[in-house]
């Protein structure tokens, strides 16, 4: 079982430590109480990671709050110009970019999978029936774990291998065509097609069609953009992995920025995107996007029945969840990754919206939910907002009191699991290869532990108890299992259903 699941089932949390800078809010809303609550919760957590907030009303940002550190070790505070990785909050951008292409008649929403990939043959699927719309509204009934891992985690891929992963790794799920099933797969698949169709990477198209027109000057779908500009992106942290003041080892690079979760931005820049959403494409009195495309992007395309924390989800539009929040129709999308939690939401009829960015993944979701409660409750003039929010922060803070003991207890349980290998540890050392996913290298460290590396992923294994199975943390906050096939020698390893064959002639 994943470590995250073990703890999330017991604790409800949210983000880190602080120092706030704010713009002048509307006269009738006092954000100081919210700022003090955030500061207190971050201080009690013992983790001074960062949070950036932007509140939008009409066509303006009416409040900004910046808290904590973008880089704890170097004591770099979060400011209005701090870029954060936003993970799946990328999807509304990619979807809107695609609708712009559809409007330009580059292709239709009904473009089929068979037209995109003529040689694709997925068992039990009619590729002529699966469309672009299905892919971007999570209704295609297709899964492709190898493609997801290559693009989001290992970073081991190139243009040719990605196309082969689409052709060879796609399988049918238990869902029917048209049924909602949230994954990264549809966006990943379509981006492979679009890159080839336009002879241009999707990152560059977002820059040309979205970021530049919106004047999102500190936004990019490539990490190297910030390196070249000497702009420091917020480092990733997690309350579950006490590495502080050091960040988590796993940081995004160009090769792991993908169409379903591959953007870095500031709260300021994302606020400009929400202003466009709230004003039919108009930002600073300029028609940046056609009103009809913005309206279309916000229309529910599929029905679902779900909930994430305070946020009900009754459907999915083009990159946006839809649902009722405080009696209002809200559109939202969040993003989560090790060391990151992003929130974008807006209520069209009231012309109000919210951006919250965090460089922490565990406490941040719960704290962001309370922040949204305060912001929307205040903007909608709910008289009980302050009292309710104070109580929610107090309850969250009480949960924090035992977090160290909880984490220590879980770590002790994990450490108690014995390494149970059927052969000497040296037999497992070597290189394991997959024709499309690259190589996983396994070495025996001087400490007598197994060390594994796959692309940008890196982990030291621990015991799992079962024969020839080990626990790894390629994702720092999640424990997963690798299984070896071993008889008189080690033949292969399997990770998340992906099998890598051992190369006997490589060490």
C-alpha cells in the first residue's frame, strides 16, 4: 500500500510557514484574518514551504498573499514573481489551445483516433469511434500506463518512442466509450499526434497561442525557460518526507513536462487566464481570445458524480471540472504532484475566481480548501464565513499536533519489513531493459542496499516481506512494489505492470 494512502486515511492537512505581502483588498473584505491563519498553520507544521494566492473579481486582482519560502535552504521567500509547477492545472490550457486549433479549422472535434494513428489497433476498441473530444474529456475508455510513466516520471522518451508507446501501450479500460474516467492518457495521446501534425511541440504552441497573447511573462511549459532566464522555480517539499531544509529529490525537467501536467506559472499569470475566462476572452480591454471559444470551453461535455474535498463535480468541460459550490456554478481544476498542489477556480455568474499555488503536496490540499472557503464565502457575503474558517483552521492545527508521531510510526512499520530475496543480493544487480521505456539500473550500495535508477527517477529500495519483492520510492511520497522473476538467476523485474528484462551482458 502506498505510504501516502496510509496517512491520508488518518490525517487531513494543508500547506506550510510564512510571511505575507498583500495588495489593498476591497473595503468590505478583510483578508488579514486569513493571512494570520495561514501563518499559524504553517508555523505549527514546521515546514515553511510556500503559498501564493490571487483573488479575482471582474477584471482585476483584488488580493494577493505570498507566504513562506520558494527555497527553504536558501531562505528565498515567495513573491508575486515566484513560479510554481502547476501539474494537472495544465489541462485547461491545453484544451483551450486545442479548441483554438479547431476554430481555425485545422481539424474537427470529431477527428478520430483512426485518423490520428492509422496503424493503431487496440483490442476491443473501434478507433474510428474514439474522437479528439473523447480524448480531452476523459471519455475515450483508453489507458496507457507506459506512456504516462515515460512522459510524467522517468522522462525516458523521444518523438519516435512516444508514438510507439501510443501504438503498443494503449489498452481498453472497463469503462464504456463516453463514460468519464479521469487520467492523463487522452491529453498525452493527442499531444503526440498534434506535435507531428503541426511540426511543432505542444509547449511552443501554448507559448504562441496562449501565454504570449495573455502576457503571461513568467509562464512556460519548459523548465529550461526559467533556467535560461535565471528565474528560480519554487522547490518541492512534502510534510510526509522530512528532508527540510533540502527539497525533494524529484524535480521537473523538460522531459517530464507533458500535455496533461507540464506548466510552471505564477499566481499573477494564472489570474490573467481566469480574467479571460470570466470576461469572455477580454483582458485589459483587449479581446485576447474569441468569446465563443471561451464559452465553448466552459460547457459541460460529460456528466460525472464525484467530490474532492469541498468541491462537488457533476461534469467535465474542456479541461474544467464543473459543479455546484456554495450554491453557484463553479469551474475548477487542480494539480497535484510530489511537492506541488495547484488550485484554479472561478464562478462565471459572479465573475469571481481564485488561484492558490503551493510547493508542498500534503498539507496544501486541505489548507487550500479552507482558503477557498474564506475567499468565496467572503465574496458571496456569507456572514458565517470568518467563524467557520477559524474553526476549520483550528481543527486542522489540532491534527498537526500528532503528525510527527504518525510519520515516525509509519516509518517504523516500513523499516520492519524484511528484504526477502531468494538469491544473493548481487544476483539482482545489473541493467534491466524495456524496448520503449529505456533501462532501469540496479546496484548494490556499500550499505548493502539495492539502489535503482530509471531516467530521472532514483530510489534506494527497502524490504517488502514477500519473496523477491522490494519497496521503492521513485515518487518520494509514495511507496510502490517491484517484483523480480528469479529462479536460478534473475530474469526480469516488473514495475506497475511494465516488465524490464535483465541484460546479462551489462552491469
